[in-house]
């Protein structure tokens, strides 16, 4: 009890100081970064969605490693969940007979819609909210629903992981193409005064690749978890 | 094209890691060495090209405005860390080369970690630092549980959760900085703070951001109240990984400590006393726990904590000489601690036990490895002619005016001597009936590390002046005081061992069995952040 009270007191100090610093920030608030990107984001990158502008152009270097975090997490989960014992024929935890029929029927109905929505979010990442990371997560959720429809579905994890790694290499290569075409690293490979429509080709390409990579990565992770839960 | 070498240093290991993972042939492992050679050559050429004009190494990725895009910059500090990392990775690659059948997966994580660590050293952008820190945390957690044996899952999750909470504090700090300055470019923030027009340095927001950044860094560097992940993780990891983590990855936190203090240089934050106390506590508590341990790797892991404390005792000064002592101790510790861990790995593998009491007669079974281990032990205890002596002397020289600071360092030295006298017992005794393992790769790695320890211990003056331009000629090996001090520490340590530690009294057992639960270390983390907040913001 005393421990909890002390903890509350300590957190109280932290939150108090945080609120005071919020007051400070209202005076100090420097909008340089915000203003700069709002003013020149569309002209520089050809993306109406400024989040995508930052993600895929201004700070593409970060995004490459953000995608790398998922890549490493997937490889780590695969490695840790790989057991020496051979139990390949065991059933999935999600038993077909225990899933209600209503749920299965609705899943069949929703599955194509979710897939389509995922692709929509990926492809329109540069004009409306969304992008590769978000769309990839939606597609992965759609694939997760597949396990409700067909519980015995067998997935070749090794193949997915290989494709995911190759996609990551491809993303790195597309990102560094600009060094050859423009002499600048990790940016749009079209010249800076190209029309927004031309630049969109690059944005869509990279969004699709990131989306696929994220979807495959999440798919692997939950397949590994399903196998763990046998 | 020399300008883009930092990018190459980051992506060569990442690419080779991916290729090693994808191609399923055992011979692809040699690619790691090809990559390592290419990186070493590039790094040397880069250093040659930019010596004396490090301001030119600055460039913005994508050619954007420097306050919007991500920029990279190098100086003596970051390049010396780059060379150290390349060296330690060389050693770990050679040492682990012919061990285990899952070597490709291991190399994948190991090489990826190298790319990420080199990125962390060279970046000039706070959010980029955060991304690398996060990636590093996940990679290290995977490497800790890599053998999937015994307690390693628990230790890995412990490490992951505690470090991620530290990194999250770092992220909140970055958000505060971004709101205050409109940029997260380290150099720009440093210039604005130093100019003192927009901020005076007394703002609560600025100081709180400093506290949060330091909270994240302290967890990474295993400073006193948040050190508990280190012995757990290092105790269960493979010896090579323990060597890499102790030698280098923990130093990533200390490197960021230097960088962030550079950034806040104009803000009049009086950090010296606070971090000196934290460093001294870390050193004393680390050595106290190390004395009581019976497991060889636990002893070494707790000594890492105490040595990080000594480094902090050096770094937390405004006097550049003493800071340089701390910096040099980072390098020396990286060399002798990886030597000790790798050597301990060889011994543990041959004797199939980690208990110091059960290992005897190493000198007879493995004379070569014993010699290298003894060099490592002489270095860590600060014997003259070995590298630990040099950096400890510089720190000692810097704090000699203050009696209490001097005595704390002396007590830590005695503790270190005691626990290595205890560990040196493994060399003596009758020759046991064990299989003699011969591995050329492991011997090469140990020999190179031992050689580096001796070289740095004797030719420190030209190395220091050549690389950092720091004159350390006031530290002389040929002083009778130096030998006298070392002998006194050894004698007191020996008596202390014989009279107290060997009898294993109740107190020692209590300390050994003391276990910091995850819940408790989280309380301590919150306490630590709150104390820092009170000290730096409210006082």
C-alpha cells in the first residue's frame, strides 16, 4: 500500500512538471517545422497527405528502419517460436467446429471488402489519410479473418518470410535509386520540379511495397502465434 | 563520394545480413568477412579524407532543408566509436565463426545490429537516434534469448520491457524538444541553445526534456537504479554476445550521454555533481554485488556495471582532461571486458560449468587462454603497463583535489582487485580430466584483444595525441607511486578476500541472493526519473 502511495506521489511530480512545461511550450512554441512542411510539402514531394510526404520523402531514412523494426521482430518471433520437437500435424487452436456459423458467414462477406479497403488505403496514401503501414495492417487483418473461414489452412511461413526479406531489399533499392538519378540519397527518384502526378508514381510504388511488406510481416507473426497456441 | 561513406557503413552490414539470411548455403557466411573488410577500408579512407575538417562531414539526406531532413555528421568522438565497433565486431565474428549450426540466423541478427549501432553513432537527428535505439533494443533482446535455454526468455523480456520504457521516455523528451525548437536536428538545437536568444536555459520544458532524454540514456547505460537488466541479460546470453553487449552496446548509452550534454551545453544545466554521485553509486554497488557472486559470468556482468560507474565518474566533469579519462576508459573497458567474456566463454565451454569453485587448473589445461585472461584481469584491476591503468590514472588525476571522490575510486579498485583475486583461483590447482578444446579462431580473437590491451597500455601518448589531440604525457607508467598503489590495492584485496569473502558470511549470502523483481525495478525507474526532475527542474 505504501509502495503504491509513493508511486502515485512520484508520478504526481512527473505529471505536475509535465503540465508546467506544457504552459512553457505555449509561449516557446516554435512552428518552424510545421510551417515549412505545410508551405512546401506538396511542391517538394507531390503528396497531398503531408504525413506521407514526411514518411516517404523528407524522412524516408527513418521509415526504412521503422520497416526494419518489423522485419527484425518477425525474424525474432519466427526464431523464438521454432521448436525442435516435430508437431507439424497438430491442429490450430482455432477449431472450425467451435467457430459459430454466423461468424464464418460474415467473415466471408467482410473478407473481400477488407482486402479492397486495405488496397485503397495503400494506393491512395499520398492523397488521403493512410499509406503503406496502415493499409498493410488492414490487409493483414483481412488475412487473419481467413483463419476463421478455414481453420485448417496451412501456411508456408518460410516462403512468406523469404518474400518479406526480398521486399525489404527492394524497398531499400527503390529508396536509393535517387542517388543514381538525382545524386541525392533516399528521396524521390524523379527530379524535384517534376509534376506532382509524376512524383505520385514513386509514392504509390513505395507505399505498395511497404504495404505488402507490413502485411506479410504481420501475417507471419500471427501464424507463428497460432502455432504456438496449439 | 567520400561524403556518403556513413551511409555505406550503415547499409553494408544491413544488406549482407539480409543476403546471409536469404541464401541457404553455409559458404555465404564468408560474406560477413567481406562486408567487414569493405567497411574497415571505407572507414579508414573516410578518416584519412576528413581529418582536421570534420565540419565538412555534415550532409542532409535527400538534400532538404537541414532543419527538416535527417542529417549525419562525424567528428573525432563518433569516428573513434566507429573504429571501436568495427574492431569489436571483427573479434566477435572471428570468435563465433565455427560454433553452432544456426550460424546464419545468428549472423543475420549480429550484422544487422552492427549497421544499427553504426547508424546510432553517426546520426545528427534525435528522432533517428530514437529509431536506432528501438531497433537496437529489439535486436539485443533477440540475441539474448538466442540459445532459447533456461531462464533466457525471462531475461530477454525483462531487458526488452525495461529498455523500451526507457526509450519511450527518450521519445517524450524529443517531442518536447520539437515543440520548443521546431526542429530535432542536434546541431541546430545546440546552436539555438548556445545563442540564448529564444531560450534562456531555465525553462521548465527545456529542463524536463533534458531529464527525459537522460532517463532513457541511463537505462541504456545501466546506471545505478536502472541497472538490474544487465546482469540478468548477460548471465544467460552466449559469451560472445555478453562480450559484445558489455564491451560496446552498453557504451552506446554513454556515447549518447556525451552527445546530449554537448547539445545542452549552453543551457547551464549543472549535471556534473548529480551524475558523479550516480556514477559513484553505480561503481560501488556494481563491485559490491560482483564480490558476492559465484557464477563467472555474473561476476563479469556486475563488473561491467561498476566499470560503467567509473566511466561516469570521469565523464561527469567539465574539465576536458577528466572527461577524456572517462572516454578512454570506455575504450579500454571495451577491450578488456570483451577479452574476459570471450576467454570465460572458452573456459566455461571446456569445463561445462560456470561456477568459479568448480573450475580449477585452467593454467594446465589451457595455458594460452590463461595468459590472455590474466592480461585481461591485470587490465581491469588497473595494473601499470596495461590499458586500464592509463584511464584510471587520468580520472584519478582529475579528481585528486577532492578527498572523498578519490577514496571512492580507491574503494572500487580494492573491490575489483578482490573479486579478480577470487576469480584467479580458477587458474591454479590440479589438472582435471577434461577434453581439451582447440579452436584457432577463438585464440586469434583473444590474442588480438590481449595485444590491443597491452598496446594501449604502453603507447597511449602517441595514440591520444594522434586521434584526439589530447596530451596525456602527465600519466607515466614509470612512477613508483603507481606500483605502490597497485600493490596496496592487491594486498588489501587479498586480505579482504581471505578474511571476509572466502568464509561466505550471512551478509554476503544475503547480497548474492538479493533479486530485484521487475516490479521493483520499474518503481526504481520512476523514482529515478522523479529524483532527476526534482534535481534538474525544481531546484
